[in-house]
C-alpha cells in the first residue's frame, strides 16, 4: 500500500482499493494503521472535503526503502528452495496465469 501511495500521491482510498483489489473497508483499516505510524497522511480534496487524498509522510517515504529491502530478503528466503531455472519457470507460469486472468498490475521484479 505504501508503494502505491508513493507512486500515486493524492490517490483516494477508493482508487487504492481498486488498484490493490481490496475492499474499501480493508483499505480503510490499513490506512488507519499506517496513519497511526505516521507513514501516510490524509488531506481533503480542495473544493470537496468529502474526498480524502493520501500521501506519504516524510517518515513513510523514509521507511519505504527499508520495507522494500525486508520484502526482497523475504522473497529470497522463501524461494531459496528453488534452483534458478525453476524460478524462471515459475515466474513464466505465474505470468501466464496473470495474463489469462487479465491481472495487469502484477509486481514481477
């Protein structure tokens, strides 16, 4: 979620829910937690206070590289049981399934 907000500052919770394929309720709960950590800030859209715009705080922007590093290390640990050629095959097969099911926003790198 932090990556998505970082890529699209000013996104709304509804847009975020659609991009992540989560319910608005789930996104709302996660936003509350991230806001409590001071990683995300909400602001009202100028001219329409009903619409919330999300952005990373300085703290959220600072923690994002560390979280990415942790996720990358976790991926390496998880896939350590596969040989390099097996990982290539798995990536190709998962890409094929994503294409078949028209899942377009898949982080593959």
